[in-house]
C-alpha cells in the first residue's frame, strides 16, 4: 500500500475515533488528539512526502538561537539522556508546528470522508442543488 493511502486510512481512523459532530460536519482539530496520535500522524505524513525534513525540525523559528539549534548543541556537547530527551522533544514539537496546516488539512479531509461514509451507511446520499450548488443529504 502506498504511503499516502496509509496516511489517509489512519486519518480516517482518527476521525472515526476522535472527531466531534456539530450537526452538519465532523471536526477534529489536531491539538485535540493525544500526543501519540499526533506523532503517528506526523510520521505517516513525512513518509507520504518522501521523508522531506529539510526545514521542519526548526518549526517556525529559523533564528540562530532556535530551540532546535540550542538542543542540538547541548546534545553534541553532552550526550546525556536529559539532552537526548530535550532534543527529541524539541524536534517532535517543531515538526508538528511546521506541518500543522498540512496535517490539519489531512484531518479535515478525513472528517469529510467519514461524514460521507457514515451518512451513506445510514442510507443518506450527498446531492447538489442545481440552483446554488449547495450540498445536501437525502435518502433518494
């Protein structure tokens, strides 16, 4: 199975587990996912973009004294467990910051797909109004 399909399947699983229905759509903000699921979503996303990680480790801070650079320098100076943990924490946080919008789009698409699947399972099908293009659900 290709990496994009695996990512989309995982996102749909997250939508079915964590998304909230507001009467019209399902919503799942990434920050409402547990950390483990956020990390796995980011990992699968990185796989789907061929592991392109050039800038993402910096998050949104590309300054000379960024958290990433400081954590890396600390680790290189003293390869202790504490510095490894800090480096891992900063890198993980920054990857999530950098890809936040992309990951949210993946979740939004998964929520939309979950809505369609759920409604179809209940005998409802999406229709489009010819006059204004609005989508509505009906049994016929």
